[in-house]
C-alpha cells in the first residue's frame, strides 16, 4: 500500500514514510509550523480508495484498520468544513462541538477554474485570474472588514470579524456575514498566503500595519484590526490579483446567492459550505500558541493536541 500512491500517478504530500508510518503520517502536508499537522482531503480519499481495494483482495486486518483510520480522517475533514460554514452563516449561538470542529479547519487553496465565476457571482469584475477589468473600488464592489473583538469558545480564542461586500452600483446594496476565526487560521491561511503572493510589495502596503505577533500577546486585537483594514484597501484598489482576492473571500466564506450554487458546482452542504470552490484541510491543533489570554495577559490552560479518536 505504501507504493499505491504512485500507482495512480499522485504526487505524495511528503517524503516517503518509514515502513512503520501510519496513514495519518502519509497524508501530512510538509513544512508546517511545529506542532501543526495539516491533512489533505484529496490525498486521504485517493489513498482510502486504494487501500479499500487492496483490503478487499487480501483481507488483511492491518489494511482494514488503515481503511478505517482514513475514513475517520475524511469524516473529520468534512466535519471541520461544515462547522466553519455554520459559524460563517449565522451568529449562533453554536454548540461547543461546532466550535471544536471549526477550530481545526484550514483552507489550502482556491480551485483554479472557480476564481473568475466565484468573484463574478459576488459582484466583482475580474478579466482573468491575474487581472481585473476594473479595480473593485472602480467597479463599485468593495470588501469591508470590521474586527469587533474576541470571544472564548471550546478552549480557543476567536476573533469576531464582521464582513461586508458593498455593491455601490446595485442600488447601494450590501452582503453581510460573520467570520469568527482563530489567530492560527488568520496567520497561516490568510496572512501567510497574502504575504507570499505580494512578495516585495507586501512591505510597501503593510509596513504601517504589521500582523499580530505569535502567541496573541496584549495588543493583538488592535494589530489585527489595522492589518485587516489594510488588506481591504489592497484588494479594493486592485493591487491584489483576483486569484488572491478569491482566496481571501473563500477564507472568509463569502456567501453566494443560493441560485448560483449549482451553476458554480458548489456543494450545498449544511450551512451552505463552499466546499466545491477550494481545497480544505484539517489542522490537528498546536498551530498557534494560545497560552496567553489576549487582553489581560494572564496565563490560560495550555492546549493539548487532539487525537483522531477524540475528534468529531
């Protein structure tokens, strides 16, 4: 089974594991921060199909156990996606189980073919994935983000973002939705891709509004608020490519009009998950230290890495 990935022409997500590596290790993404594990649904599904086929042939107990483990990982990924969609479609209240599952959600990328139709459905005017017909602020569709503060749910600190897309050309209408996110998600799934994409231009735009420091010390909320306001200016001015703007909006789970879900190939999961537009992963905790209570700077209980059996 270890060579099965290459049998179907898939590129492994990490270096070939040792003979004793578990399927979880085989599906880990490379080069993550210490304590962080990101598991890719595409690789999980492919490997699960292969192992299921091999297990039915050999009836190996070990192979069947691997299949069960992969099925559990796939379930965790789907649960995380559904949970983040629920948090991004309603202000709640939400049960702890939803917050726990959403805490492990991670957005890896936006599908190439979905960039232009997704942005157009939201009112933007991209000409292709790299250029705009008109910058958003010229076309009359702009993004606005407001960080209200932070709350505690399921042993994590969540930053409460209020998101709005203004449609100035459409009778001054707007689309609003909540997007609570952990600091780890804001850093790894939003800040890091934006910084990598803008390259040298990142310093030009964000020099006066640096991102929050690791660990969430006092002043984190103020730093995030300033950084998010700068992010909106960069998007609205057209300084960011449509591809990267789509990634930002998908990270925020910007909602599509219901009648467009089918036409864009979006899986209408519970809560309206935009699972057909990008690839999500599950992060098994430890990606960002939350050992400090953000505003009071008092010690909080440390986060214990979760296990597969304790998830969802």
